[in-house]
């Protein structure tokens, strides 16, 4: 198979390229950097905010593609609103129009669970009301609508997958999961805001890649899905688990500073992905913790 993977230099994009290429697929990646940092077969430097994006990509579509995995996203916050809208929305529409024009079979893109703002109903499903907290999340809502319109108007099979907190090598080191691991490995005190009661669902980046691949091969699936896992855990319980698994001397303390997200719960109903896409999260929390701790040891980034 020949796939286009947008955002191939990004965190999830790099993992997706490696995963798909290991399956003997031909991978064409795109990114804003001059050179690819992923092991792929072909690379195109391009900026999705550029009005000439269709002309830039036309050649690869003329040569034929089996599917598109649209992962690229500009997630900068204000004051970059206009650039974020142009990059995420113009780029997505350009890809959809090219896919329709050249007969690409499937368009799979990643969206974000936090497009709902904060959970008002549990478990979270695709029908949850939308209150995007940033311009970036607002563009994700529009990307989903554009994909759905391409399906309804032109028959292009599109799948939008909203993902929760991803974990794996390359994740933003400032997120709470890698921060807890790093502190535990140093034996530093782990300080939590509020009561540490906020619950998040974590999913390994490789499980995200498998979900996208499954969505491509399931011809009957289309629309918006919410990806989840059994790994719903509070910040407090996650800190305790990390300390236990890494046999750390770290002491868990509370800063006394309120956490506006205390008692928030991101429980996700991902059963439709199991039934319609064949998605089964395989990586446990313990495996995520051990993998990242080994990475820190070997990379010298502790």
C-alpha cells in the first residue's frame, strides 16, 4: 500500500510512519522542516497554511495513493489564531479535494477529545456537546465537519478519531505522565496540585497507530469516533503507581494550590471503536511507565 502521512516529523506522525513502514507499506511524509526526521520512502516539505498547497501535493496524488493519514496540526495558542486556522482548515480541505479528484479510497485523521471543553456527561461519546477551549480545538471541530461533508457530498470515506492523552517515547516532556516518571527516577518529591483527583484516560501512541490502520482497512466505518482505553486514572493514583513500579524513594506531597480541574473525569466509551474498527488497546500503564523510564536511562535525558 502507498500512504500519505501528514505531520510525519511530529510525535505521533513519526510513530505512525515507523509502524506503517514496518508493515512493508510505501510511506510519503510531509512536514514543515527541510528534511524528514522519520524513516520514510519519500518526503515533501510543505506548509499547509500556504494557499498553493494543492499544487505542491498534486504530483504525489497523480502517481496514486491508497490512503491518507492526516496527523499534521498546528497547535499553537493565541496570538497565532489566524495561522492555526489556515494551516489546519485550509490544509485539511486541500487534502480532501485532492483525495476526491484522484480517487483516494480513505481519509483517516486525528482529532482531539478535549474539543468537548470539559466533560458534562460520562462516559464521553462522539455525541457529547462541543465547547472547544482553544482556536486549535475549534479547528479540530471544523476538520471533522469538513471530512463528514466530503463523505456526504462525494462519497469519500472519512474517519475522524478523537484521541485522549497519548503516551510514548517522544511525548511532550512537560506533560504530567513523563514528569512523574522523571521525578520518580531522580527520587525527587512529587508535588500535586489540589487533591490530585483529576482522572485522565491514557493511551499508548502505538495503540493510536493501530487504530488508524484498522480504520483504513475497515471499509464500512466512517464518521467520528472517540478513542479510549481501560487506563482511566487520577493524578494521585498515577503518581503512586509510578513510584511503586520504579521502586522510587520519591515522596508525594500536595502544594496547597487549588487545581481547577480537581474531580474532572475523562472516562471514554470507546466500545464503538472496538465493534466497528476492531480497536483493542494493548499497552498497559505499567508498560508505558517502564518503556519511558528505559528511554530516559538510555537517552541521557534524565
